[in-house]
């Protein structure tokens, strides 16, 4: 067996149609996993399946904030196959400090970034317990551990993800379930390009360079780099690792002065 092989493993990736999630899906498939993609974007889901092949992946339309729908999807998947890996990637962003963050903003971010992770954990953990264990990876953020300007609601939500990671890791040691998290800094995804275009029209190039330089390493991360770390943490090579958050941030949390 090759190193970092996910052969014969079934993985669930939430928010798997774009950005980091899409890279996780393609990386896992490349290393042998069958991947169940959960997302709201049915059009992109079909496109991804055409690219990967339906023998390597499946798409499930799912709003992770809807507990009933999440339960149905996980049951459908587990009735046919065990779930060996869960990657909680689905999330949304919000820009604003506490004064200009409305109650509706908080509720919207909480519903996806916190409740969505909880819903998937709640649905998946009993399945993993019944089949001998598994690996859970939550996508958090450096916003959970450092103060970022105008990220009040987002930071709140990612702090909750970090805490849930520790709780699940501790509670299910005896059930052979490992749970870790990844905390990226700024990653170059379509969301970043859209954010810059919307907020800095005509200055896209300058703002991209400015945002890139906020990482001490001098650039944004790539979705593929995040996916490669996810691959390691979900592989058998990481069998001794649980309850750990991994910053992947170009030195942001330790080298900024």
C-alpha cells in the first residue's frame, strides 16, 4: 500500500463543491477514497461528478444547517457503506465588528459554521461508533485563536469549531474516533476573488497583493496545500494524532510582529 493511501475508505466532505472543499474531494479521490460530496450547489456537483466519475464520488444536496436533512443524508450514505472519514468544511464568512454585526448576521453564521458542524458530528459519530471508528477533520481558522479586524461573527463561529474538535476527540477515544482540526490563514479561493471584486472594484490587483502580504511568507495559501494536510490527518499515517489543531498560515500566528 502506498503512503497516505485512502483506498477502500468512504469519506464525507461537506461544502465539497468549491474552494478548499473541492480540493479535499479531488485529493482524496486521487488517493483512493470514494467521496460523498455534500453541498447546496447541484449544478457544480454534477460537473464535479462528470470530472471525477460516478464510480469515485457521489453528490448529495444538503444544507448542513438543516438537521433533518443532514440526518437523512448520513443515513442514506451509511445504509450502503460505512463512513470512515468526515471532513466538516462547509462554512460562510462575515465581515464586521460587534457594532455592525446584526442579530441576523450572527444567526446566519451560527447556523452554518457552528450548527452545521454540530449536525454533521451528531449524525456521523454514532455511525462511526457502530463500525469500529473513523477520522473527523474540522476546518477551523486562525480567526479562532488570533484577533482579526472585522471578523467578530466569523471568529466566534470558528472558536466554537475548535472547541467542538477537542470535545469530540476526548469523548470518543475509546471508540477509535480521531478528531482534529485545521486552521488556515487566508487561502486563495473563488470567495477571495469575489470579495475583492465586490469591495474594491478597479483595485483588484493591488488589494490581492496587499492581502497576500499579510502572511509573513508573502502569499496566500492554496486550496491544494490545505487538502494535502487534510489527506495526512485523515490517513493511517496520522493514527497517533487526535485532539490537535494545525495552523497552516504562512507564519501568520507566530511570525507577525
